[in-house]
């Protein structure tokens, strides 16, 4: 079944990537889809219209808040990418030292373009983060 609003042969993820203004950001987005799909074994799914996620887990905080989220993902934003799920392991800081140009947010990692970072280090952060989340959280 085709997602609503998608043209035949496209997906919401493809439409999001195709709507990006800069060709470099489109190419980086496609590279992230390929990388994160390979690492997670999951297909890209569009969450909230702007987050490309891979896989699914259920979180439940002590506060009572709970929900479902992708354990690995990214969001192409104006001039940068927000990468999700790469900082969940306690030892992520060790790898960040050799990643390259980046900025750390509360729950995500920001990079301007993939050429600014070491792709092997990025791959390792993504692989370890995904494995950690899938090991420590409930899968619906």
C-alpha cells in the first residue's frame, strides 16, 4: 500500500529529500538513508513530517511519559542535520573526539554536512547507539 500523498514509486522520505533546496543536502540525506538502513536492517520511515527514522522502540520514563520512537534517525534542517540515537551510549563521548566538525545537542548530534565528519566514526556511533537502544528498551 502506498502512503497517502505519495506519488507512485516514491515514498514520503523520497519526497522530503527531493524537497531540499541544496543538492549537497539531498545527496547527504540519501547517504544517511543508505548508511542507517544498512546498520539497522530497517527501512526509512518518515516521522512527524521531518524526521527520517529507522526501526521502532517503546520508551517509558519514571515520570509516566511514554511513547514510540525510532532508535536511529536524522532530520535535514536548514544548513545542518540533526542526527538521533548516536549519543545514547555512555561511551559516545570517546568517539565524538575523533568525529570531526559537529555540535552536540541535548539528545542529538548536529553536523552541517557529511564531508565535515569521519564517516567511519559516524557509522560506529550509529551502530553502537542503535544496538544499545534495541538492547535496553522495549520493542513494540
